[in-house]
């Protein structure tokens, strides 16, 4: 490995290939940078901003920032943790996240990242938006209250499943996830639980019907170990408490 | 509503006129709405069908732009410009007056479907407000008598073409002219210069001129041109950013209205330098009133051999310009969002790098410059870089157009060499007793009296041209609140810090403004502002907290005099929340209720 192809991340040398982002290089080197809209199987999106790092003194999203030789990158500093915590708190008050009652509690990436950055309360005033659930599909339930607009289901359905079931519409705080049918109902689509789109949600927006709360509290994915050790729920097999179909 | 078959025929004709090009989607939707007054699901599906794209793509555009409606809307759509400068001129009173006279609630449509009344972000008529738009056409200098006549015209269903012309008169108040506005320019002079001396020499002059992006960002224009010129790619584009959305700015309106030839010529020179054959003017929707005149100017340039095929008889020099109209989205002033919009999509800023000079319109190398930048480039091509650089300061060459509005005797356009002090500008425009300036719009900076000796240039106070004056009779917090609401409306919603942060900031400002804020809220604003500033995806979110953060430092008294003395005040009102429960349990003591009437028996 030549001297030119590394950068430092919190003092540690991280090698990278040409064209890799800071996030991709860190991931390959086994260094965790918290993230929500990023999933290594998809091109970076850069919308949640949880993966902010300081690159040569300037804050950038590590999932979109190209890695460059000699960069000095900071990730786990109190300043950055505080900003990440603030962003998580924003996501929690924007939607309606009732963790104690949520089927995905304990196996939710949003919740796990919130714990990782030290968030213990939502802090900001809740928006309490009205977002009706969609139970029209025989096998899946859509609870829009938990959507954080990462667009992973949009991307997965369009680019992997070839079904284009989901989209984001509207502007600003009115932006929201929709189902691409005239009725707007999931039941009118050919969506299936085996779709990639059903496996990538970092929250509990897309749930399977007919089963739930099977794993007791205490034994769920992130109950014993934090997300930086366990990994993303979308990357882990169902048999291991994740969402991924093997 | 139109018959289904007629609707489809109307849409088919419109889509045909745009050669079934999906890049024309926004233009198509504007025209469909002009015919149908709003975009129904049926209309959206028909547009998608005719273009051969999925309906959700059309819907995502239709729900993004604030001038497109996916709910039933009036045949007459009246939107009051709601910038703080319109408010200073009394627009709120006029808005309520009109809504009462027309019998329509604000932000809604009258039952007969004839008319809708609402508000919109600054329409760029700050020097001749209060202003509004009717079906997208600018109305200026509104007064109650004028509104009375408008009520009559609407109720009589008089077509807009028959409304009095003076209602739509837009005047260019040029109060100070320098090298850009003051000197005569012979059409074609810059094109002759580029043909005679060659593109290399023009690049040379651009470098010497030191010209920087006049939209306010200040990137060296020559560097952009050179980067695009050297970028690999057969097809390249020139884009003129005339999406002048920063509240308080209207200098590009004046340039497009009175100096369009100069702007088009600058674009054409750029086309020759970078090797582009196609240019676009992205004109903000609020300026649709000038589209016909601009198209006529383009046509006369074609006829004069200054545009189109074989410019000035040179078969190797072809360049044409097309006009794209926006539809009410401030974020499209950001160059990559503008390009997305130009491609017919919703205007969400792209991930950068790559930058437009290598991956712009349709992923081809593209130069995006501001209107004023192109106008300056045309002059530089003729007069030379040294001539331009002889004015201004070390880092900011040439001149800057300022749009003056607010509390001053002579609002309008002022052209100054870079380096002029704020104080000088205030004297020239007749600002009596100013307490502060919102410089460069809400995204810029709030300047208090003690900073009036600072200079307008990239080294000190950079600006795209907005300059709003607040005198001592004004409450600064009224302006801050107006700006906080503006950013909520204009956030594109893509990234978390801006989408959620703008709403949180608005709520905090409102809380203080209504007398419920405490010191803890001010601290909260600073923290929130910092997250937005460093965490947002694009310049919109990064600058959205500026008015609050600046005014907390510059005008702390505007906040402090409204604060509660307690250290903390919850965001909800406990007594209001308990009112109904107290009523149900039959409490009768006066402390139980906020409203006297409830004590008399009315249910809260």
C-alpha cells in the first residue's frame, strides 16, 4: 500500500481505492460511521446527514465525500456526536416513533443509531403529524409514522425489484412517502415481502403481517450489543434477527 | 372540469408542441395548468402517458413546485408577495381586504371555483410593492382602489388580457449606473470581438478581469469557463441562472427586462468559448410577464445573425437559446437543483462533486452563471479584462448591482464599484434613521448600525444584490420571523437538518415573537442553527439559520424584550391543555379557564 492511498480517520490510517468514498473505505477497514440512508448495496444518497464527519476541518457527509490521500477525518468527537444526536432527535420528532410499542423495537436501525450517538430523549417539540397506516396489502403493513425519508425502499423497488412501488412526493416538511398506484394503496401493487424493498427499511415502516413480537425483549438484535458491533439490520439475515432474506 | 376526451386532446397538443420531450415536463405542466386551472390525477396520468414516463415522475414534479396545483384551484389565482418589504408596505391589510371583498378565505378557493387567494414568497417587486401575481403575471403598486377594480374584473370573469395594462406595469428604477448599466453597448460587438480575436483571447480577458459569480457565491467565472472548456464531452451547455429567488433581489429582473441583448450576448460568447451550441435561460416563474418580450428579442437576434446557425456568417459558430420558466421554488437558484429542474425534474440539489462544469445538464459539461455575470462577460469581451478590473477592490473586480428596498426614499437599482460602504449606499438611497440591513437576503447577513462602515465586496460583505433597509420604527423580529417562515416554505425536504430544522427554527422564533420564549429558547436557536449550518446538504439549509444567528448577536434586544423572566417555558400551554378536562369535571373557579366565556357555560 503506497503512502498516497490512505487517509486518517480519528488518528487511524485507512486505505482506500480510487473513487471510494470515506464511508466505503471506513466500512471496508471495519470502522463504523453511523448512518441511516446509506446502504452499501446502493449508490449513496446523502440525505439523512447522520454520517457527517469533519474532513480537513469541514463537515461533510462521509457517504458522498470522496476519499483523498492525506485527508484528516474526524468522526467520534463530542462536537460531531452532538450534531448527529441533534439530527436523530429531528427525525424522532418529525414522525411518530413509539418505540415501546413498535414491533421493530430492538431491531431498528434508527433506534440503534440513536443509542449509539447518545440520544436518550427526543429533546425537540414533537410535530405529531397525521399519517394513516396502510394495511391494504395481504402480507405487509405500511406505517408511515415511522418513515424517515431515506428512500431506500424507493431505490430498492425501482432499481432491484424493478417494480417502482414507492416514491417521495411533496416539498419540504410536507415531503412524504407514497405508493405508486392511483389509490395510493400498497394492496394494489405487486409488492411482495420477498422484495428487496421489504428488506432495507432502517425503521419499522414496512412490516410483515401475521407474525410479530416473536423475539422477546432482551434477545432482539441490538439488545445486547450496539450497532457498531452488530451491523445494520438490512445486512443481517432474518435468522440472525435482521431483515435480509438469504 | 373538461370532458375526458377534450382533456386528453388538450394535453396531447401541449405535449406534441414540446416534441414529447421529458425534459420539457415542467413547461408542459405549466401549460396544462394554464388550460385546466389545476392538475388532476387524470391530467397527470395523461401527461405521463403522452410522454411515455411513469405517473409518479409527473406527480413528484407536480407536488414539488408551489405554482403547480394538484387540488382544485380558481380560474383566477391571486398570490400576494409576502416578503418583509411587502409587509412594510402594508400587504397584509390588502390581502385581508381582497379576501373579504371577494368572499374567499385566504389560502383557499371560492366555492364557485372562480378565484383563489393566497400568499407566495417574494416576487421581486420590492421597489414597487405591495405586489402580487395573478395567474403568474406580476401586479405592482397595489392599493385598495386598485383591488376594488380587480374584484370587479374577477367577478365579471374578464380575461386577463383585458385588464388595465397599468396594473401590470413593471418599472426599472435605475438610480445609479456605472460600467454595466451606464455605457451603451452595440449589439453584436462582443460576438465580433470573439470572432476577431478567438476564444483563447477572450478566456485571457476573462482571467484578467477577475470577474466573480454575481449571484453572490463569488466563484471565479473564468475558472468555470476554462473547466467546462477543458472537460471531455461532445455536447456542452450554457445556462443562465435567472431564478432570482432571494427575497429582496430584483436586479436580474431589470437586466432581463432592459438589457436582455447584453445577457444573451454574454451567453453566446460563453457558448463560443466552451464549445456549446445550446443555451438556456432559467427564468423564475414570477417573471413570466417578460417571456414574450424575451422570445421576441431572441427572434430578432436570430434575424440579425447574432444567434442561431452561422452567427455573423461564420459556419463554425452556431448557438441558440431557449427559455425555461420556473414554477415557484427558491431552491432552484442552487445551480445543481436548477439543472435538475431544467431536465424536467423536481429541484433537489445534486451531490457534488461532480460539479456542473464536468457533469451538468444531461450530465454534460455545463456553465451555469448568473444573469449579471453574463452581462459583465459581454462587456469584458469588448472592453477587455483590464478595463473591468480597473474598478473594484483587490479581490472583487468591477461593479455590483444592488437591489434597494425597504425603508428608503428611492428604492431601486444601484450599480457601485465593489468596495462601497454600506453607509454610502444608505445615504444615496435616502434611508432616514436606519437601524439595520438585511444584506444578500435572508440567506445573507443582518447588519446593525455599528457595521455600516463595512464594505460590499467578497473580502467583506459578499452579496448577490439584495439590500433591505429596516429603520428604527421596525421590529427586527418581524423580519426574522418572516424569513424563518420563508425557509420552511422553500426547503426542498431532501436532507434532515434543513427539512426538520427550518420548521423547528420557525416554531422557536414564533414562540419568542408571541411572548412565550425564554433564555433557554435563544440558546436552543443557536444550537439548532449550528446543526443546520454545518449539516445541511446544500446552501439553502446551510444559510437558513443566518437571520436568526446574526440577529441574536446584532440585535439581542429584539429578542430579550419579549422574553419571559423564567428560565424555561414549555412549548405547550398547560392551562390550555387542561381546559376541557376542567370543564368536564365542573370546575368553576376563575383560575381554571383562559377564556371568560367558558365560565358562562360554553364548552372549550
